[in-house]
């Protein structure tokens, strides 16, 4: 009897539910179903929210950061980005800067930042952080797809991809690419590169929407190239990605990709013809002439730098990170001896990566990714040998094999998960500490000087900081030290001359400006500043000569014209004023 009553109640509830659905009303959710929906919602969005929140906490100090070093001539003192309207002609000029720049898209972003926020660093930092987050999310999505493509189960693939994105987002080496505003060239190119590969992967998987995904892939790749030249290796990496993970290096992969290999050869061949044209080679020779490095020395040193970077990836302690690093050039293959060792080591690593490519595709591709990410800036170009921000995407070469492989293969996930989260927390703490260093000019350069006490550039920059604060005596002390460490540097003489002039010591300032001109006869600022000092002494004829020389050398500062006009007026030449 009792059983029949229970069955009749169930039938009544079922019929009520059917009537509710038939009437177009949603059935009432029970507590169990609501809890299930909550868990499903968190499973979809929770990992992304955690990833972004963790990144935000780490980078909170960066939003208080100031403009530093190259930010000055790229943003603060750059008339091209100081736009007042959004007319197409204005935006085009801001992007290409009379074709003096090769990074139009990231230049345009700086101009838009200026238009909406003028010279408030906060807005620039927000944009940099947004692109950093987009890169982290792209890494998560891309790696999840990759691990599924390799045949791993969905749960482990998702977890491994998320942990890799977490470790990458928390890594202290990324702080320079994100917090140093002008390095958005690097972070923008990195974001577009990752999303280009992601859309390429979707295109390779898709059957119906291939043109859409390939179009998005091409668009992102073009954007990456318009942000920084390091993305020149992206087309090759896309083809390698297909060969490794979709063709699986099976016999016949070379034949099936023949047309793409020819297209790549044409692309890089044309690029080489453009890069090696006579005027470009002349520019390279001129740039090398003003540097402390040579093309041959840079070529010899590159493998040493590639191996040196690895210790920063594995052990990114704040005391190892710096805006500048003093990295000695190799003089020959055996001076220092580590040059020959590094070259042999590089050749051995590449050989092993290629020889074991079919058996260890992840590890083999990681080696090629590392070399491809650093290839352009490792070439014999007149740029510094090492910088932290260059490892922005190269980090993945070590993070993916070291983190994802144990997650994908381990029998028990708890130890691997605990270790990965612990490392991410430690990295996050280091990144937070590093971001605090970037909050002011003084703290940044004091950090460099603490790690490299004989760095002349750091002494010079600290002098500028203290001069800006009106502490001229302290500024001159740092300029003195910079000159002692690098007697051939013009900047310290020029800056010390300005400090002397601010103290009313025109004679000493003229002596320093003259020394700067002697060291570099094409230093327009030194001529202009010496003209000001001559004018202070009433020696207007000499001032006019220096103003004219500064204008001749291409000083785009209108003040040179204004002051020359004032000097003409002072000697009664109103017709020239």
C-alpha cells in the first residue's frame, strides 16, 4: 500500500514537470541542480578568472610605474605620437613616423595612448597589461588544443595547459616586457604570434571554416610583424608546427609541404635582398661604428648568450634580473674558451633535437622554438647582446616540457600540481618584487648600479634623476663617476654640462659641451647646449654658430630656431631674427 502511494507521488511530479515544460515555463531548479550549474560555470570560467586575478596581483605595482630610458625618446619627447586628432593622415604619420620606424602598429598604439591620456603612464601600463593577459590566455588555449591533438585526455590536457600558462604569467622575466612601456613592441608581437598559431591550429583541425581561421592566422601574423621584427621567424614556426604535430614527421612530410617550403624560401630570400641592400649595409656599418660591439664579436658571442639565458629561466631570482646586463664580447672562438664550448654545445643540441624529432616531438620542437624566438636579436646586429625581455616567448621552451609533461604522464597528479602551484607562487612573489623596482627612475637605476657597480650608463641615468629633483651636487657626483668609468661617452659630459649651467657655472659647462662635441662631432644636443651657455655669457656670435650647427645636424627641437632668433636680436640683426 505504502509503495503504491510513493509511486503515485512520483507519477504526479513527473506529470507536473511535463505540464510545466508544455506550458513553456522552466521547471524550478532544485538545490542539487543549482549547485551542479555553479560547478559547471566555475569549471568553464574559473581557471581563466584565477589566471587573470593572479596576474593582476603580481602586476599591481606596475601601474604606478614611471617612464624610463627609451620611453623618453619613443613617447615623452616624440612629436610623432603626440597626436591631437584621429584623422587618417595623423594616424599614418604616427604609425610610420616618416618611415624612420619599422614597428607601425605598436607605434600607433602609443599615439592612441597619448591621445586619450596624454603623458599619464597609467593608461600605457593598462594597455601593456591587457596584451600580457591576452598572451597568457592564448597560451592556455593553444596548449590545450595541442595536447588534445597529441592524444592526451581532455582533463589532463586542460590542466597541463593551464599550469603552463600560470607559470609563464608568473615568471619574473616577463616583467621587463610588460612594465617597461616601450617594450610593448615585444609584448604585442608575442600576443599576436601566439594567437596566430592558435588560429592556425584551429584551421588545421577545421573542415568547414578553414578560410576563416587561416584568415585570422594571417591577420595576427601580419600584426605581429608590424609590432616587432622578431616575428620574422613566425612563418617558419607555423610550418614547423604543422609538420611536427599534424604531419607527425611521417615519411612524405617533405613532399606534402613542398609548396609551403618554397613559399618560405621566397619570403626569406626577398627579405634578405631588402635587408642586404647597399644603403642598409651602410647604415649597419655606421651604427656599429658608434657601438662597443662588432658584427663578428656579436656573431661569436650569440651561443654563449643563448646558454646564459637558460639560468635566468630556471632560476629567475630578482638579484639576477636587471634592465642592463654586462655581458663580455667574445674576441675569438677561444677567448674566452666558453665561446668554443657554447658553439659545440649549440650544434650538439640542434643535432639531438633533429635526430630525436620523431620520438620526442615536444622536446625537439621546444628547442626549435627557443632558437626561433631568439634568432633575430641574436643576429650580428648593432644591438645589446642580452636583455631580459627577449625571453618573453622563449620561456615556453622550458616551461612546457618541464611542467606539462609530468602532468600528462604522471600517475598521481597531486605532487605535480602542488609543486607547479608552489613554483608559480614563488615566481609571482619575485615578479611582484621586480615590478616594485620599476615604479620610479631612482629605484630602477639604483637596482642596476647595485648589481653592476661599474655600469657607466646607470651612473649617468641616476645623475639625470637627481638633476631633475634639483639635487645638482649629487647629480654631478654621478656624472663624474660615469665619465671615470667611460671617458669616451658623450652623454655624461653633456648632462654634467647642463648641471654646471644650472648652477650658474657657464665656463665649466662650456668645457663639458666642447668635450662632448670633440668625442662626437655629430652630437646636435651638445652644440645646442653649448649655444645656450655662450648666450648666458653674452657671447651671441658663438651661440649663433652652435645653434646653426645643431639645426644642420638635424635637431628637430624648435628651440634651436627660437634661441638663434633671440641671439640675432641681441646683436641687432632683426632681419635674421
